């Protein structure tokens, strides 16, 4: 795994509807906004920041509201998608820019897609990692997730009930994070003959299905310390509140039912990632749902933590895509 320089990184707190958003910035040029997923932080982009900066971009990796050093509103509905989009737009404005390319991973992919839909005046292109774009539609999300569980419980349903997942995770944040990172990494995930870690037995926990005793190669003890230190300080409520707004998002986004994203776009998924394999139909629909798609890539031997498992390949694909976009010079002073 390459050693990623952490020099020349600038930490900032900028105003947003959440209160303040913490971001880490590097480089000069057109703005690229990086949005992480669960359970991560700006640090998940540590391998991309210096490479994209060296390629001629001003790169800002945020802590999504509820995470890290960003503000953590108390109300659960403060974590609805429209609020997260407003945070992204506020970051662009606070950095003195008029537009940005937005790239997201996991929940960040959904946030990036919604940013492109709701604020096309700000977000001129969108990159989606791990989670494919699927337009709003169909039944209420909570109903779908309940059906997916069958005799067991799907992890999203588990996360949606306030307090349940916190009670599992917070007594041993570091151990739980090590488990979920290993469970969804191509190198260490359970085999097909073992119970799926995306589900839990009724009355059980997710951790019971996580592999134990081995970190994937992309995750050093120091990396794990960084992630664990943030969540031990903040708790898990803010991060988990994203899952508790999916029905609200479904209602809020009614006007965008079936809407395509027309800006230039990119998708990269892992061949061993359930987010990619379960949503294969969404990828097949890209000619109509992402008419501006520049490239769609599935990486072999890659799980869910895509930009950390295969940083060199992700960096190459991102730089090639960014270079292909119409030029938009920085407007920062």
C-alpha cells in the first residue's frame, strides 16, 4: 500500500446550514469536492487528495454533518438529503467558488447524486463510487428493506431504529469498525458459505457476522486509530441518522421521481461489493438514468472500500475523467 503524504493539507471549518463543516483541502485549480460514506470521514480520501492536487485541482474532502469535526445537529430530520446537499453547496460558496465537481463514495455517492440533481447550477459533474445511481421511485424505502430481510433483518432496517446500533457499536467502536471494514473488503470478507454480514439474526447483532482477528491490507493500525478516534469522540448518532431519513428523502424528492442526472458522470464499483452486485439493474439503466456518463468501471478483486482498497486504479480513473471534463477555471482569489 503506498504511503500517502499528509503534508500540505489545510484543515478548515466553513459555515453551512449544519453550523460548520470541517474539510481538508489541498491543491489549486478547479474545485473537486469529495464526500465520504458510512462509517468513514474525510480520511477515506487520503490517497486521492495529493494525487488530484498534483493533477491540477483544488480538492476538498469534507466531514459530512454528524461526522468528525463537523457540526452535529440534534434533530434526526436535520440529516435528510436536502440538508446535506445544502451543506455541499455552502462549502463551494465558502471556498469562494461558483461550481465544483462532486465525487462521493457509499452514502457520499447518494449525496453527490442528489447534489447534482438539486443544484445543477453548482455541481457541474458527478462521480459515483460503489453505490450506483438509481432514480427516486418505487415503494417507500423502509417497506423495501423490511421485505429484503425475510426471516432475518437487513442492516438498513436495523440502523433505522434510534439507539439499537449505537448500543452495539459504542461500547467498542474500534473493534466494531475493524469488523465492518474487514467484512466488506474483498481480501477479508466472509466466504459464500458463511452468513451474509449485511443481515443479522432477529435479536442478534451485525458484529456476530464480522470476521475477527485480521485487518485488510489497506487498513493499518494507525488508519484504524484515526477512524476509531473520531467516532469515539462523536458517538454514532449523527452518522446513523442518515439511515433514519430515507423515507423523508423519498417524500422530499417526489418531484424528481425517475429523474436522470444529465451532467457528465462517472461510476466505479467493486466486483465483490454487494452495493454493486445487488444494484446491477441500476447500472444497466445508465444509458437513460445517466445520459452524461463518461465511463463505468467494475474493478476485480475489490470490495466496498474502493478508493482505499485500490487507490492507484481509482486515482488513475478519476484523473482521466476529470481531465476529460470541459474546463472550468477556479474563481477563488
